């Protein structure tokens, strides 16, 4: 064997050894995070999945199979909570229009845009409890909305006490609460677009709506997808505090959602097994919604 061949063979062994060592080091560095995720997320999730098939009162669990899931289909209150959660999900695209339009005009640096940015972003620091208190006062019988009705000679309904209006009031409050953070994310996306592309479209005679549709939105596809996902996840899993303060899930079950139903079944009635089944169902519905969004925004080049 020549000297060059021997050298190349030795170099190959050395490269393979370094590659193996790098993989081992990578596994060792990731292992603590994997163990932490397993203990904090995976293990409780497996326990919840198990207890969802039991009649668990917090101390003793009796295996009952899929009875908890079948009861969800039979229970009118739980069916209503699923429908309400889906209505929150359906409202998400409409709730993103105003943040996008606001971000677009702020990006164009309208007069006072710096002040408007600060004012829009400031409410994002509020907790959902505070947002619920503000929403309750806003839609109160003698609140600002009812006052506006009286100014034009109309009789305002009792927004939070009537089933036909309570859910709409909560949905409006939810979308208004996310207005600031969604506008900020859209502003970030707009700042990544090359202005020369937009100016070239204008020089070619494109109208404003054509520029938004054919230039801006395609360039911001990943930002729109991200905003949709975080808003959808919040609509399914993050509204307990707001709803608890605004309506308590009522009147009746008019504003009851799946995440609120988990608390009501598990901690209000002590049916922890049924609460676990609702929680697992909520997780599945949320994952399906995220998968749908990912499918809709899938890049054709990724297929």
C-alpha cells in the first residue's frame, strides 16, 4: 500500500472517530433536556391518558374503559363546550385582519406611528385575569358598549347575562386582548420585506391591495402561520382565567369551553377521571387544529 493510500485511510478513520465522538457529545448534551421534558410533560401526559379511562376521585382509580369519552358525547354541557371552543377557533382568522391592517399602516410610518406602537404593545403585559375584569366592565349593563347604544336611542341587551350575547362578548374580548401582540408580530414580519420589491410593484402599476396580496402576504407567510398557531393554541387552552372572571362559564353553559370544562368537572365536582378525558380531548383537538394550519401553509416545494 502506498504512503498516500495509508495516509488517506488513517484520515478516514480519524474523521469517522471524530464524527462518532461528536454524536455522542451531542446526545450527552441533549439528554438532560430530554429527561426534563419526559418528567415534566411526557410522564404527566401518560398519567392523564391513563386516568381518563378510570373513575378517579383523586385517591382511588377504577378502570371503566372509554365511558368518560362516551359520556362527553352524551352530555349536552360538554357538547356545548366543544362547540364554543370551535367557535373561538373559527373567530381567529377574522381577529387577525385588524392587527394586520394596523401593522401595515404603522409600517408605512403614518404620523405618530412610534407612539401608536408603544400604546398598542403596552396591554400585552396584562394577565388574562385583568383582561377578564376589563372585559366584564366593558360589557356591563351600564358599561361603555351599553352607553353607546343609549346614545343612539337603542336599548342595549344585558351582554353577559343573556346566552345569545355572552359568548360573542367573550370572543370579542379574546381577539381584542391579542390585538397588540399580533400587531407586533406582523410589524416584525413587515420589517423583513425588501422595500425595493414593493416599490418595483408600484412602478409596474400595481394597486395597494394587489401589492398586499401578491407581494406582502407571500413574503409574510411564515409570520401569518406563526400568529395563527399561537392564537389558536390560546383560544383552546389559555382562556380559563378570562372566562372565569367575565362570566364563570355562564349563563348556564353559554360561554363554557373545553379548558373551562376541565376545571369544572375535575375540581368543582371531583370527577378527576372525566376531567382528564376532557383534557386529552382538548389536546387532540388543539393538535388537529395546528396540523390543519400547517397543512394550509405548507410550502409547495416541501411536498
